[in-house]
């Protein structure tokens, strides 16, 4: 085996081991697979065993995994379930979180640059929708009313920060970023308009005919749209994740006229590509990238981890809890905990800060570490609150 292929084999082996370990641990305490993927990445990375370092192949696979994670987050969104009160509350909640997050960033990085304050503030406004989806799906909560509320909160917690990254952290002035974002929005709206129409009869026939053959046109169409919108966002100087998220929305609309069984088949194939291959690589490599040495360099840096964990609850959880005042306490608590779980975009945002020299490696490691703990602890507590709410009000489990 060549030197370059060995790290890739190790990462794939860890991706295989993670769900087995999650199942084994789940008999005592349920641990999300993605958390184990991260921890295993930390274990084999430079912070501990130093077995795996990034290669060009691993970097490409991890970046594609992140894009596919955002794509599947967009694909899971059903606009009909998000309309009305859930979407209004989620929007207002994220706006409040943005204000609070930026204020916290200003206080924590008082003597730093504007960009360093933005990096800290924006990272605290994220919700890990892509990470929460498999947790909600495995718990059977995704198609319920509670799941719809979490989806609305998570959608704003993913989409809002992605737009903010494109506007504020793109490396150019806000006016130019706004123009680029408007151009991308126009392109996306045009594509969405076409996506709302039924597929041309000839294309629809081939899509159905190849659903269970080697042609797999529906899957190839999804990957093509993903690549095209990621390229368009990148060409406009916007964050590629914005294109990936929009591609998921578009593919859902394109396939909306297919029979339910066929849509579920396509969705299962896309899940297999994402969660079966590329997304686990992203999480394992995120663990490899985790700078544990910087985190444990001094006690002050270590103390930042619980501080940032508490700030995630303050910035995302508290506004959600307060805005859901019409709901039972268990529901409010569950939604607030799910809203506070953030990781993938924390990795992305702090990575931008470190690359630009605006954020210390130790601070970034503390924020990523807090994100790891948040996706380990908060969803588990949130599911416990959901089950308590469901027992008290069976309507919460209705689709």
C-alpha cells in the first residue's frame, strides 16, 4: 500500500467502526455516530496518536462531505411543514441570536479586530441541522410536529450563518458581497422556478427507467445540480455551502412530482452516498484537524471550552425557549437544547478565522470542542425532553 493511500484507509476504517461503537454504547448511553467519528479523528490525528495527516485526497473527500451534508440539509426541508408559526418563530429567534452573538463577540474580543469579533459571534449563532437530522430520524422524531419545529430552527441556524459568512467573512467589502449574493439569489430563484415545473416527459421517463438500473439519472442529476451551484457560489466569491444548501432545496422541488415511493428511493440513495461515504470522512477529518495541543496549552484556554458551551445555550437556546412560551415547558426545553447544538459551521467559521490570522488556534479549538460537546449532550437531553412532552401530549408525535 502506498504512503498516500494508508491515511484514507484508516479514515474509512474509522467511519466503519463509528456506528458499531455507537450501537454498543447505545445500550448504556446513546451517543450520536458523528460525535464518535469526531473523537476517533482526534484519536488518530496529530493531537494524540499522530497516525493520520491530511492529504489532497482526504481534503477533497472531506470538503465534498461537508457540501453533501449541507445539500442533504436543504433536501430534507419541506416548505409546507415550515410555513406559518414555526418559520416565523425560528426567523425571529435567529435574528435575536445574531444580535446577542455579535454582542458576545464584541465583549469577548474587546481589543481584537472587527473580523475576529464577527468570527466568534457568528459561530455562536449556528445550529447543526445536518448533524441533528440523523439523530432525529433515528429517534423517529423527524416527521413529527416537534421535528418540524426543530427543522425550522435548524434551517435558520444553518442558512442564516451561511449567508452571514458570505456577506461578512468573504474577504471583500460588504457592498460587493451583497451584490454577489443578490446575483446568486437571482440565479437560484430562476432555477427554483424551473424546478417547480414537472420534469419534461422524456427526462421523467428516463429518470423512472433508471431508478433501479446502472443509469441512476436522478442521483446523477442531484450531484450535477450540487456541483453547479457550489461552483456558481464559489465563482461569485460566496461560501460554497450556500450553493450546496440551495441545491438540496432545488432537487427536492425537482423530484416533488415523482410518486412517494420513488422519491423515498432517491432519498435513500442520496443518504447512502452522503452518510455512507463522504460525510463520515468530513467528521473524521474534522477530528484530525482538531488542535488538542493548542486547547490544552494553558488553563485559560481550557476554561474557554465550558464558557463557549454555556454561550451556545445563551445565544441559541435562551431565545428559542423564550419565544416558544405558548408551548409546554418540556417542549420549550427540548427545542432550546436542539437549537444550541452546533458543530459543522463552527468548524468552518473558526477555520476561516485561524486561516486569516484573526483567531488563535487555542480559541478555535475551544469553540470546536464546545461544539463537539454540544452535539453529544444537547440532543440527548433534547430527545429526553421530547419523549417527556410526547408522553404528556401525544399530539407532539403526530405527523
